[in-house]
C-alpha cells in the first residue's frame, strides 16, 4: 500500500524532522498494540518527482495518524548517504525546491541499460569530472549571492568554457547553506515563473542559454519585483555573448530596467591558459571518464580504469586545449580510441569529429536493435538527428513534421517515423516535455549539424516552411554557430545566407533577433544586405525591417544605414506624387543622417540633414522661428499639426547642427542649434511630458555649440547643466532608455567645466559620467564602448591638472586601448577620437616625466590629425594645429628645439587660416615660448606683442583676453621685458577692477 499525506515545511525546523499528516487512518490496528506502520522506517517519501525525505517513525500520541521523516536536506549533509547513492549510480545530487518542481528543467532519465552513448558523460549536469579552478570567481559569486534582496549576474563565454559547470558548483555550495536552486524549463510560461514571487527561502535561479530566453527573463524580473525581499532572490544568467540581446532584455519592462541595471557582466576566462597545468587536468579527466564508462550502455565489459592508467599523456600544447571542454573531449576520445579504434580515422579533422565517430557506432548499434537498420540508411538517420537538433519540437506532431523533411523519411509511413522519433528519444532522452532531447555538449551537435548541412544544404530549406517563430530562431542560431567552425572554410556561410534570402518572408524578422545573440553573425548580415539590394522587395517589407532595428548596434550599423537609404529613395519617389508623405521622408532623412554620421560618412550625413530641414521648411514664408517665439511668449497657440511639424523641424535642426560641426561649419551649426532650442522650449511650454526628452537633446547640442565660442563658454556650461538636470529626471523614471543620454550630457558638462577651470566640479561630473558609461558598456559593449573611451579621456584631464597623475594616466591608457579596438573595426568613424586620446596620453605621460613615451604618443596623434585633416580640412585643421602646438613642448623636452619650433610655426600658419582670432593669438604665445627656449628673445617679444595685437579683434572674448594677458605677462617676465610686463600687469589689474565694479 502507498501512503499519501501532507507536510508542513516549517515542521522540519524542529529537530530536523518533518511531520507527515496521513490522509487516511490505518486500515488494521495490531491487537498487540504495536504500530500499524511497523517496518515502514527507511521508506522513501516523495513529493512529485523529488525525494523529500525518509520515513523515520510514527509520532507518539497521534493515534497513528502522523509519521516523522528525516528531511532530504539533512540526508544531503550525510556523507554515508551520498556515498550509497553514488554506489548505485545516482551520481551528483542537488537540492531542489519542492514547491517549484513543476517549473524546473528535469534531468533526462538514465535508462536501466545505461547511458545511450559516451558523449553523455561530457554533459555539465553529470559532473563526471571533479570541479577545479575558478576559486576567485566562485568566491565573488558566493559573496554576491549572500547580499540581501534581488541580484542578477550575467556570465558569458564561448561554448565549452565552463559556464554551466561553474553554475552547478555554485548551486551545490548554496544548497548546503539552505538555498533552493531552480533551473527553469525552457518552455515555462510567464504565469508559471511569476509564482517565484512566493519564494520563502533564499533562491538562486540559473538560466542557461539566456540570450535565447528574453521573455522568461522579463517574467523573472516581474516575479522578483513582487517578491517580499525578506530573503535573497538571485538570477544567474549564462550566455555565449553579452551584446545587444542583453540591452534589449534590460529595456523589456520597467521591472527589468530597475532590477537589471548595474548587474555584473563577466566574461569567463579560459580554464587552462597555461600549458603547464594541462597534463594533470587531462589525467584527472581521463580517470574520471574511465570510472564512469561502466554506466554507458555496453561499457561494463572492459576494465576502463586499467586502460586509462596504461595510456600516455599526449601533446597538450596544441591550440584550443586551454578550453575546458576541448581538454575533456580529448581525454574521453583518447580513452575510446584505445578501447576500440574507430573506422576511417583520417576523416576526423577535429576532436569533435573523432568523438562523433564513436557516437555514430552507438547510433547504429541501437538502430539495428530497434529494427531501423538496414531498412533505413545511416545517412538518413544522421539527417534525422540533425533536423531534430536544428528545429526542435514541442510535441509529437511537430516532431513528425520535422522528420518528414528528411528525404529518406518523407515517403515512410507514420509508424516508421515514430520509430525514428523513439530511437532519437532513447539516445537523447528529453529533459522536459518535448518529444526528444539533443546530442550534447553543444559543440558536438553543432559539428554534426554542420557536417550534414555541408553534405545537403537543402535540409534546412525543407525545414523552414514547417517552423514556427521559436523553431526559426533556433535554426538560425544553431546554423550560424555551426558555420563558425574553421573546418568548414566558410562554405556554410554562403549556404546560410542563401537560406535567409530565399525564405526571407519567414526568416528576415528572426535574423534581426538572432544577429545580436550569436558569435558569428556575418552570414546573417550578408543575407540582410542581399535582401535590401533586391529592387523587387516590397516597400512594406523594407519598412518592417526598419521598424525592427535596434536603437544601437555596431554589428548592424552599416547595413542599417543602407536599409534607411533604400527607404529614403522609395519615399522620395512617393512624396513627389503624394506630398502628405513628406514628413515621413524628412524623419527618415534625419535617421539616415545619424546613421551615416556614426559610420564616419560626414558629407553624406550633412546632405541628408539639409534635405530633411528643407522638407520641414519648404516655403520661406513659413517662419518657424517667429512662430516659436510667439508660442514662448504665449501670444499664440499651436494646433496639433503645427506642434508635430515644429517638433520635426526642430529635430532636423539638431541633426543638422551636429553634421555642420563635424565638417567645421561652426557659425551655421550654432545658428541651427539656437533655433532648435527655441523651438523645443516653446513645445515644452505647452506639452512638457511629450517634448522634454527632445528639449534635453537640443540643450546638449546647443551647449556643445556655444562652447566653440570662448566668449560664450559660461552660457555653454549653464545650458549643459540644464540638460543634465532634465536628463537626470528622465533617467530616474526610465533608466534604460535615458541613462546613456544622461552619461553623455555629464561628460560634455565635465569637458566644459575643465575649459572654464572648474576642475573639482569637472572631476565630479566626469566620474559620474564614467560610472554610468562603464556599467552600460559592460552590459552592451557593442553600443557603448565609444562613449566609454571618451569619458575615460575626459576624466583624465582634470585629474591630471589637479596632480593625480597616476590615476589620470591609467584612465587615458584604457581610453587609448578601447579606441584602437574601435579603429580596427571602423577607422573612418573612430580615428579622430583615437587622436584626441593619444594627445591626452602624451600630456599625462609628460606629467609623469616619461618624455620619450610622451613624444611617441604625440607624434602618432599628429599623424592621425594630419590624415583626417587631409580629408576634412574645415573640420579638422584645428585638431592638427592643436596637435602640432602640443608636439612642440614634447620635442623641446628631449632637446630637439629646431623640430619643436617648426611644429609650432606650422601650427601658427594653420591657425592664421582659421576664422577664430583667439586661436591665432594663443598660437603666437606658444611661438613666443618656443623662440625663448631657442634663445631668440627679441623675436619672442615680438611674438608676444603680436598675440596682444590680435586682442582688438577678439574684444568679445573677455575671459580669453584675461588668459592671454596672464600668459603675456608670464612670457614677458621670462623674456626680461620688464617695461612691457608692467604695462600688461596694470592693464590686467584695471580689467579686474572693472569686472568687480560691474559685479557689484
């Protein structure tokens, strides 16, 4: 008889004993008064599929209605109990939450006859090889888990790096401390995951393949948001990459924005980077596999331990063996080869191929036992395995649809295909509710799929029409990962691109979802490019692709610009016949301008921005500026249509201003920025919630434009402070969308504060900007690395000027490293920024008296500035002049005075061609110093006087005049011209007096 009852979990707190309330009384009571439950001690107590405890005794005084049981968590601490389980083949044991067992991904059952194939021993969950290494990272994870409340941690790395194994180790440590650990089913619904809000014990949720499960992550954050917070609620995410998918997951909901912000994002390093430790790790793995081989079907017939001990250690210095899985696969396949050399070993180009030869032997042996061979060919069965892995299936009918796409099974009766399904399920039992499991580890199935697709590319084409959205993403993901294997020599890249183009109606939207998630997106991006180059593609499909574009993505940036241009061309044709489409065309042109600018295609970006402004302002009689002033002064109200058109016009002006600056057209850029700011200020006055974000953008832009005018630098600082204030409010309400903008404005403000000499305040703003940007870049480096490099360089400036030379140097060195990485990918977009970082690096190195290194950095910066100025002189000749000006002191410090003087003279020559006289005045000052260093004092005095002579042309630059007079005074004193210095001194004092009177 099987007893049923209920347990109050809290009863286990007393004496580590559960109290079982039986559902029914004993049917017969012994006449001698003994318990009717005699002999029941030691019986297993299950709740669902989980062993929850072992019956101990009947509870006295309960009328034989209750029993006591030793809880599983107590047994888990008993070494003898664990040893008994291991002796009977149970293997590793981990505690799970009984209440959440329906959510858990159940382990595939091991058949009584043993594991179907030896590759199963490589599965991380079996933990065949003892865990070693990673002590520091494991300690960090344990420390993170013990913090109060919710926490998420993203651990990413390539296949076989050891992510899942590390997660199992963490789970084992936490379960010994009373934690519940949950590995959710891939098909768990949002409603099911929401029940985790009821967790009453510390809970760790481990989500493997997190990049493919964004909806579940959103549901988890919703559950965490409703959790009491009385106990820790932690989520450990395991993924191949940390890219755009993570950015999208964080933006998926308000709860995700709040809870995932600032989560650690860690790339898992290789386990065996040093070849010296590999022999010991190899021997340990080989011995562990030998001990486990009797648990594989047919593996009990050999003394594997003796065989392992007799084998030599091979050469372990080969590339790739620093990866934990590669080392373990090598150990296992060496053992298998020694036991039974495979046929055709020359076909095995990789360790995966060698292992697949052994797997194939097991497939065929079991297929023959099931009556599938020789009725079906081995190739047909391998195609069935590949199709099952590529598409997956949710149920038997979907599985049959997948198997029907295999040529050798398409004409077979349903019962034969069902037999193949059963064969696959027996080889690789399903872990959840699906009809089959899949060959593991991932690299093995990716290699199998790749080989079958190389032999028959049409296998995937036959699958696509029968896939739903989940299957389509799975197919694209697995195909792209298989194509990345060097052994295929790029052949699968072409085949994958052709697949996506031919089936674009089904696959194109899923390609955009897959590109951010995979390590090898090139064939998918190639397909997208081929798709938009097809002139026959309907406008509606182009628009759908455009609407699904992520906000930021370095991977998709070039293609996104081309897609937007295609749309612009189509809308331009349509707007000629239907003028009402003009606003849509203008919006697309502004979008195109931004995308082209990010690619470094500046003139094209400016052309697009000008066209957008012309569309919004088609008739000179439409005076938006006057209308904006009228709205601001409350003398006129805007209709909804006018407000929308004014907003579009202002947005295009912001875009135009940025494009003009990039090409050195400073005055027009400032005019556009001021007009945009006025327009948005008027719109915010009537609809603040709708236009605050755009207004902040216009202020940020205007502040940068004002900073180009020395006499308006204080206005620039005030404008940027207002932008920061607005964006801080916006980020508090919507951090995921507005934190990047806040970081940008803080960085701009810090830069202007440095220029104003407010160094302490600049450090404060720059540190906050860097903290925000670093967290954003950790989550999504694809989108935020350029801004991180910029903010590192910005913070280094005031720190260096305040004497914190070591920290400043460290920051700017990191900036240069990032900029070099960016330049290697897109030099046109990032080369100038690298030049500015090198310029700062030279200054910081000079501060540390590393003169030769400072000169090398400055010479490289000047070389870069000279290169970009040759292409865009209006925009970048000021950079070249500045670089040459700074090169002079670096050369002079090493005694190369003639070269230093030549550099400063070239700088002055360039600045005389530029529109701003204050720059020429400053260059004259630097020339004077250099002439003085060269012993040419009279010429130096003349140069200082020339700097002062330029002063009337810069009468509006009051603050800069003071600077020139300061420097002129210092130079004159150094040159010994006391009379001229005295005149300067009295002029400067008189100006201070006048300023004080004005302030009073």
